[in-house]
C-alpha cells in the first residue's frame, strides 16, 4: 500500500480511500454480500488526505478526517481509480457522510 501512497497524493480537500468489504449476516445466519445492497453507503478506510481546501484569504481549512479513519460514503460520490490492479477511491471530504468507529 505504501507504493500507492507514493503514486497518489490527494489535492486540496480530497481523500484517498480503500473500500472495506462488508458482508452482512441476517438473524437466521444468511450471509448477504455487499454487492446485494448497491445503493447503501459504502465503508472505506482513509489512506491519505490532501492539505485542506484553500480559502480566498490564503489560509487552509483543516481536514476533519485523518489517515486510518473508517468512513461511510455514498455509493456514487467517489471517483474510482485502479492502481497496480487494486481499486481505490478519491472523494471530496464534503462527500463523506460520517466517520464510524
């Protein structure tokens, strides 16, 4: 993963994410794969962040997320990029729905 961080550096308020597989199990034990619920928010891990959005006065707005945070993003909010056969996502911080524990 460190090679990816050398190849991609998010700009401004953009965030580099790696999707997290999220299999769900019903009460009766049936496993529902993530692909069965395509319109639900997706879990991802923050791999890198940009320096923050530059304001007109020359100061930067600080980022609310940090490397290692687990976040929820809307299915269609991120731009998908493929690096060395792996899928990654770049998204503006304002499109992140929530930080999860």
